[in-house]
C-alpha cells in the first residue's frame, strides 16, 4: 500500500540473523525501514520468545529431574532453572502443603513469607480452588499477601502428585504489571505435571 510518495506499507517479517525479531506491518521510507503497529508486533515477538525460553527451560528441568524421586530436590531444580532463565521472574518458589498449611519451600528472590493459610492470598486461593491464578495487578486481588512491595503481578500454579493430591503451589512474581498470561499458565502447568506426575489443572 502506498501511503505517500516516499512511504509504502506492507506486511512482513524482520530477522536478526536466524531470529525473527518482528512480524507485522512494516513501512518503507525513502531513508530506510521501520516497524508500524509496534504494539501487536512486539507482543507477538515477546510471546514467541517466551515460548522458546520455556521450551529450553523444560528440556533442562526434565534432564535434571529425571530419575529423582525427592520432591524438594526437584522443586529446587525447577526454581533454579526458571528463575535464572526466564525474563521478569522476580520471585520464584514453591509453598509446600505441610499439616494443612502452605509452608515455604525452595525459592529464589527476596525473602518470602514463611507460611500461608490455605484459602488466603493468591497462593492459598490457588491451593483451595486447585486452579491456577493469573493476577495481572496484585493490588486488584482481594487479600493478596505482599511479601515484597515491588511485586506487581503474579502467577500461582497448584502442584499435584500421581494420586491427584495437592502437594504444593508454584508461585512466580514479577515487578512488571501483567507479566503473566496463558503461555505462562500452560507452560508452568506442563512443567509441574511432568515432574510431579499430577494432571494439568485445566
Ligand atoms: N503474594 C503471595 C504470597 C507469597 S509471596 O508473593 C512470595 C500471595 O498473595 O499468596
């Protein structure tokens, strides 16, 4: 589509080496090339990169956890990989079900609360409902427990074993609002289901 004498617009992809860095509307000017519709283009690019990062993490986690039947060792390995490899993971950790409460397990990040009542906060809600909670803005979640004021968004995934019993929740916090979406839900649920033998919660 010709927009003016020196500017035309079409759809295409921008590569850096082999990596797709943008896809969508591009505009060609007489002095060079720039990307239009940056919002959607960037979102598509970020989703693509996030899925690729999760695939790499999952392969590492599967290799690390293979043959281990120690739950804490496996939780520590999952946290070690995800926290250090994924963008925006400010706090990454497990709360384990111990005598009817959630008690902190392996984690990385700033100091977390030691224990949480089932039904309370984002973690306790995920545990009580057996359903992943994706919280775009923690200030909008009634009863959110702030372990670190800098956390702005959060995802909490219930973890079950082969018998379907709830053994823990996996909690990830970000300092960015809206950091987590369906991709995070699906990939994190997939990782914990694979490692601990439970079913996907969806
Ligand atoms: N925000 C959580 C508490 C745990 S910390 O984020 C590490 C909640 O509301 O359950």
